[in-house]
C-alpha cells in the first residue's frame, strides 16, 4: 500500500489533537474539520489546515459523510482518522472512504458490520463460543417487542443503542411502568449520537466489574491483546475513571480474558485497534458485552503501561505494516485516567457550557493531560461535555493514586463548573483505594463523593487565578505592542486565510 502523507482527523477536541500530535511526530501533514460552533476550537488551530463541515449540530456537520469527504478532497488528504464517536464505527463511512480512494485508519467495514452493530456482535460471539450477557440478538422493531422481552427475562434490564457506545442511548429499567419513557429516551439519544435509533435489551447484572481488553490486528492475520483496563467507575453508564492493571484480575484471569478477546477479534478478521468489553460477576465469571471497533477514550493508560503509541500503530497497520509486536506485553507499573467534564455533579451532572476564564493544567513527571481547551475558550453545548483526559503513571497502584491526587490538586479551571472536586473525592474514597469498587460504586456513593468545599480554599484559588489571568493578559498585551512596533504598527498573525468563503485556512 502507498505511504500515508496527509491525515484528515474526522473529529474534534482532545482526540483530534492527540491524533495530530502522533501524525506530526511521524512527519505527516494534518487536516482538521470543524463545525460552525468549533470555528475557534484548539484542534482547528493545531492542524496544518482546517475546513468547516457544517452548522453546530453534529448531525449537520461531523456526522455528514459527504461533507467530511469533500474536506478531504479539498485538502488532498490521502487518509482519514475517525477518532472516537461520530463516524468512527460507521461502516458506510469506511466504504465511502474506500470508494473515494482514501485510506481509513481503522478496521474494515466487514469487521464493523460484524462487531460495530452490537446485536450482530452478540450473535457472532455466540457462534464463536464466547459467553455473552443474556439478551436479544437483534434490535426491537417496536415497543411491544421490548415490553414482551422484558416480561420474559425479568427486571432489571438494560436498553442499549445498537449502533454505538459511550453510554449514549443506554438506560437501566427496574419496573415495567418505566419502560416506555426509557425506550423513547434511549432511541432519541441513539439517533442524536449515532444517526441510528435501533435499541436492544440485555439482562442487567447487579454490581459487576466492567473490564475491557485492548486488541490489535494487522492485515496479515496477526492479532494480539495489550492487557486490560478496569472501567467500573461509571455514572450513567459512562466511564469516569479507568486504570490498568485491574485491581481484581489475577495473571490467570488476564490470560484467559485476553485469549477470548483475541479469539473474538480473529473471528471477524479484525484489523487495527479495538476493544473487547466484558462484565465480570461476583464469582469472577466473565461475559462478552460488546466490541468497540475504534480507539477508546481511555487508551492512554494502556500506552503508559506498555510503552506503545496506539495511534502510531493504527497508522502503521493501515499502510499494510505487520504488528511491531506479536506477543502480549507484560504491564509495567500502574496507570490511572480521569475524565474531566464541564458538568455539575451536584445538579445530576448537568452540562456546564460557558467561557473558560483561566486554566492551569498539572505538570511533572509521568503526568499527561490530553485537552482541547484553553483560557478564553467557550465550551459549546452541542457535544459531549468531556474537555480533558488526565492520566498518570507510577510503579505501583498506590503511588499512582497519590500522583493523581496531586495532579488534581494542581488542576484549575475557572469560569465553568467542572467535576474536578468530584474526581478528587473518588481518589480519596476508601473503596476506590482498596480497589474493591464495582459499576455501582459511583451511584451508591454519590452524596459522599460530592464532598464539602472549604470556602477559604475556594476564595484563595479564585484570587490566585484572577492574579495569574491578569499577569497573562499584561504579558500578552506587551508582546502585541512589541510586535506592532516591529511591523510598523500592525500585528501579524501566524495564520492566513486560504478561502474565507469555503470556511477553510492553511498555515502560513
């Protein structure tokens, strides 16, 4: 296959920037796409070129295949990386890229057909002899089918979007009288997030562990696993904290789950990065839950303990390369990731869009902050409210917890409400410290995790942030004045417009 030279990242925010960083390290040119709401977003500035693909609503911009391909055509991009979310698990998009002669950096459409649609994945895993959570093998045609199946298997049940993950289109239902409203909400969320409102049902397992295995395949039939990630710290079925290694897995369990994950990936001739997700019950029995046919939000923790750049591997494999390693890697040390959201935990995690007045990210050895925001950035209300992934590495789990506590103490975001204090409370909670938490941990301990804020500390941090913001403003104004003097009275921008009418630009 021809070598990739220019990559368009069909996504936004921190994942777009993360992919572009690896591309630049590999000497590849980068192209960003953006909606009208993201015109001034950091990922559009970070790329070599950027193109507007439509209005703020994702279904009119980031989810429109023709608009993405048109941007690729204008920019001359010969490859597209989908990131996660949006079109990342859409086989129609993969086929459209192939038809346009553009390399899709991800699995083939056939693997997405087999595993990206959740009910088909369940059928394929049953056929392959992989244990699955009891549930339907196809989406429901109507609500009456859902009602009948729920009555058959008994409550509680879980309604889930067939076309995607990330907690979207997912609802736990405990009583028949709540099924109708949950059904309508799940279908609406699924359509908004994935452009597909198909919904299926699984039996809800009470307080299991949610553990996923990172798999990777190439075009030559090689598939390996890169160990597990513990993802049980969830709220609304969306992950908040992830870590590796899992505190509950023994080496024997890791080997067994890894073997099943590789078997599942090989069953569909999988290529690229993917994740096999499992639920583990109180007796340490594990069940296939679903496969994510894309890179995961929590991939940094795997990179920390394996030393692998998963995006670099994706690009290498997409060009026909053989996997750099063909044997599993023993995890080295321990890594934890937390997701920083623009939301208010005290008001049922309501999103908190607005302008960030000041941001200071933590620093130091073995601390990584993948972020798409900056001081002055306005967080829009059109997309998922996650604004940053903060991850750390240390030789032991306890050292990693202590490092994360310190990092969260240093993290300052002013102007919007965030879940930073909530994350700090998780790192202090005895159940998390012992590693004994399950998927019911966050809902069960919600009030304790809200904690209480020291007014004196809050006041001091606000004063410090205000002083720092003032210093930054004065420094910026001084630089502008100096630039104007050097240029004869006009300040020069490092950017030039390529085509204002088309909503695009290139680096000057």
